[in-house]
């Protein structure tokens, strides 16, 4: 069988399309991987207060990673519980 130039042209175009699609797939997979590894969702929660381990002990001198946290009206903060029991925040003074 003799392969004409039009067959080579189609094959080259298919190869280029395949490489472009592979580049897109690898790029998307890389972005998803980096988001999972670096914790991008945590980066969007700008302000995090951590309840430190052993906060359930009332004799503990420290319950949070910071004693004061200044926020603006309307600003959101997130709580991270690093203790081994559940906690409920009952008083927030603004």
C-alpha cells in the first residue's frame, strides 16, 4: 500500500491533537494534585483559630493558639479543633 501525502498530513494532525489533549490532561491532573497536597481549600480560609490539644483540661493555662484575635465586622474566621474531644464556642465578644 502506498501512503499518500494526505494520509501523512492527517496522521500528523492527529498526533498534534493527541499531544495537545495530553498536555491539558496532565496540566489538570497536576493542578488537582497540588491542590490536594498543599491544602488549597485551607488557604482560602484566611483566618483560623486552633483549639489546642488538652484544651478540655480546665487547669490548662492555654486553650487556643492565640489569646486574642482581632477581626473586622463581617470578617469570617474558622475554628480548627486539634483536641481529641468536641468543643463548643459559647462566647465571642466583638
